[in-house]
C-alpha cells in the first residue's frame, strides 16, 4: 500500500472535537487505500504558552532545556491523536521525533535535519499501524532532543516524505492554501492553485507564513510536491511544485509582508575593505538575522549602512552594532522600530523590465515613502513605515492585477 504523509497544524488539533475530526480524515485516507503517515504540531497556542512559562522562570533559558520543554507540545498532540484513532477502531502508534528517525545537528531551538532514518515508521506501516509522528522535533548526536525552529513541523513532514521516497506531502492548515497576499490583511487576495518552489521560497523567506521555509527547500531538493490545504474544508488548496510554462502568464505571483521590522543604521563608517564583514559576522555570531542590507555611496571616505531585523531582535542588533561602531570608529548608530517590509514575488519578472518602476510608481501615487529597497532575481522588497503597510499591500495587489482569478 502506498503511503501518504499528512501533516496537521496546531489549529487543526486545538480541541478534542478538532482532534476527532482530524482522526476521521486520517481514517478516510486509509479507507481510500493509502497508508497515512501523520505528522502533528502542538495544539493551539501550546508552544507560545510554554515559551511564556520558560521566560517567567528564567531570564535566558538555555536552548537544550527549551527544546525538552517545547517538544512536549507535539508529544501531547501525537498521543491524543493516536488515542482518538484507536477509539475509532483503527490501529495507530505515536512516535517522538527520535523514534521517527529525525536526526538533527546540535543547534538547539533551530536545529536542521541532517538525516532521516524511517525504519521504525516503515515497520509500523508494515504492521498495519498508522504512525503519528511528533513534528518540529528531532534528536542530535548526543541523544538530546532538538527543535527545528517555529513552524518546523512542516519540515518534519516534507523530510519524512522525501525519506520514504514519496512524491507528495499534504499539509493541512487553518487557511485554504497559499494566497496572492495575506487574506487577513488583503480581503481580495486570491488562492494560488499552483506555485513553483522557487516562488514559494521567496514568499516564505519574505514573510509568508503558510509553509516553513526549510520545508520548501527540502521539497525542492527532493522533488516532493507539497499540497497545502485546509483541514476544515474540502477545497482544492495549493500545489507547491515544479511549475514550467504556466508561470510565464503572470509577472507577479504574490505579495509577502513582514509587519514587525526594525531598521538599524550605523553612520560614518570608514569606507574600506572588511567593514561590512566585521559588522555582519558579529551579528551572525549572536544569532541576529539581517533582512535587507543597504549601504550608501561613500562621501568623504565614509558611508552609512542600514539593515533590517525582526523587531524582537532589534535590541540585540543595536547592542552588537554599538560594539562594532566603537571598534570601527564609526560616527554613531540608532534603531527605528516602526517599519514594515512589503515584497512582490514572481518568476515572471525575470527578464521583464519595468516591474520595479511599476511597484515604486504604485507606492508613490499612494503617497507612501519608500525607506529601503532590495531585490533578488524574482522579488523586489521595500521597507515602508508600518502605518503605511495596509495601504501598500492594497495598492500593489491592485497594481499587479492579483485580484482576478489566477
Ligand atoms: N509547534 C511549533 C510552533 O508552534 C511547530 C509548528 O507548529 O510547526 O512553532
Ligand atoms: Mg504551531
């Protein structure tokens, strides 16, 4: 019997009745003649709640202990889901990440999967049991529990599908699929029926939260199609896959945004080799992830460097930048916390001139000031004031005709 990886997100298993509904859906799949391999996230806001408790007992809890704590969220969910399935007369078995063969590196709270050995899962399938695997967690070379970073259950699911040699992975979530923009902010956003790995990577990397970035990377590498769909409805959802000809029909496929961005600026930096390296290596060592990076043209032997970070990293970023500023003899540094980033993404913009002009034009006509710009081959991002974000999304969505059916 062919296997099918089905991943259920936290909202899909939030309450007892949700759990039972998911159990039914898994059994339906089994009845259709596919053997489900289930991956589950922690229920509802469990992970947030555990993080909050940790921060109440310790100012800086260590990663190792955080991982032990956070992994319990998925373990609760897997046990309950297995019980619900058993109660409906089918055989299921809950497995931790370690039992599922998810081996990771040693980076606590943001570990990367280095290999998957799904022997136990295969054995359970062979014995006719439905494996329910805890998402988001693995085990490192010291047998310590690790977690894969927020939203990491998607990555568990895709990695398992790849290791089992499957070409498809279903991700059940609380939205209908991938949209042209976040439908909670842009009501006219449309479902995208098919999107390429490349475009989805850009969208996920620029703030779209539907699928974990690393999951898409693994899917692309091992050619696993991801089917994102709602666990509450029977909609068609979105296929993330290799898309060839069809993508040429559109210039911009979707818009991603990041709402809580801060801008850190270091001024009067000496214009000589190695300066940017000093700054960004120091940031990297402290785990600060810089988004957009912009350096001004030199004037009088000095220039300014501005970069963006998530707001919750802005204090750390400023601290590091101050240290580096002192070391380099820079004039000063400061942070602005009220920024947002909006990015248009589309494989169709490759070799299609005028997209940047159209984007800036739409923002300009709406009176929205662009603070920073950065580009990749298939995306353009602008930092704007956070108060302008909603309107920026709206005018760009209209400008690139994302409202009509894709
Ligand atoms: N429970 C984890 C989180 O909330 C992992 C996941 O949901 O995928 O981030
Ligand atoms: Mg979650």
